[in-house]
C-alpha cells in the first residue's frame, strides 16, 4: 500500500506526492498521520488532503473526471523507484505519463550511487538501525498472526551489494532450523526482503526512453549520485526548426 498526498494549490493545480505506507491498512481518505502536521497558515488558495491506497488508486484518481483535465505535478521524492526491478520501472512510469496532460510534470528521486562500499554501509550501518527496521517486518507478521511465530533472536538480517546488477538486496535468514505455520525453513535459507536498484546516467536515459518521458531539469547533490529529476511526457514536446 502507498499513501498519496494530494494538495490543491493555487489555480486549482493538484500536487500529488507518492509516499510509502503500511501494506496492511485499508484504502481511506485523510489518514490522520498524513495531514496532521501540515500547516497552511498564510496560504489563501492552498488546501491539503490525503488519499490512502495503492499506486493503482493514485492512477485512478489522476484519471478521474475531477482531476484529469487539471494541470498536475506528481512528486515521487524518495528512491522507491529503485525497489522495482529494472524491467518493471519503465512500464510503471509510463502509466503515470499516460495520466499526464501538456504542462504536467513528474519529479522523481533516483539514486545513482554505485560505489559498493558506500552503498553497503548505507544499508548495513554500524548501529544496525536498518537491520532493526527490517526485523520490524517479522514483528508485524507476529501481530498479524496474533502469536509469536517469528522469534527475532532466531533470525538475522543479511545485506549485500550486487555489483553486477547494480543493486543492494537484503534478506532475513533463520539462525537454526525453524517451522513457521507448518513450513520448514532450514538454517541459513534466505528470504528476500528488499532490493534497491541504482541507476547510472545511461540507465536513466534508457528508463526515460522506455517510459516515454523526457528529463528537463535535475537537482542533484555535489557528487551527482543522487538527484531529483523533473520529467514530462515526450508526447508533449514540440520541436522548432
């Protein structure tokens, strides 16, 4: 599941912000944790509301009769694009491109760091913050099953950087043979939890080509290995001779 922040800004322009949320909460509007801290003091034409659903729900909203003909800006500011497999990313972005009209834009955050050491330590920090975050998934599974099926002391988190694929991936693995819901899981068997693909400049250009988008502005860090990229649909480009 994903949360969709939609702010109605000046001139009735929807601003759509896609952010991760719980996969177990039902779709709804105005989730309290999404909009409670938004301050609109000093704004005359700005309203803010939240939509809670999947990416497909966001596309439905963008294509709805109340939204489709309005100018739109779509924000995807994290690096969630990297959680898609490479062959999935372009078709996914293309769906949002098809929901855009002339003048609409999509601002996308993309991680381009492919330094193996930096990437590894970003996901496998000394304080184990990321590993504890991943183990929260097992805690949540216990809550859903209403019993302690996963004993956290019996599991470890394994993170690796796959240099050939240009991705980091993380797994959980039992430290001994375990049985979960009558399923036997032998010691050391890996269960993939996440993978995060990194994009070189060439791969980004291939991504835009496959998605039917064009990049017009980039805001990046000093190293140039992380940036926010403003795109629009190629169908709206006009070439002057």
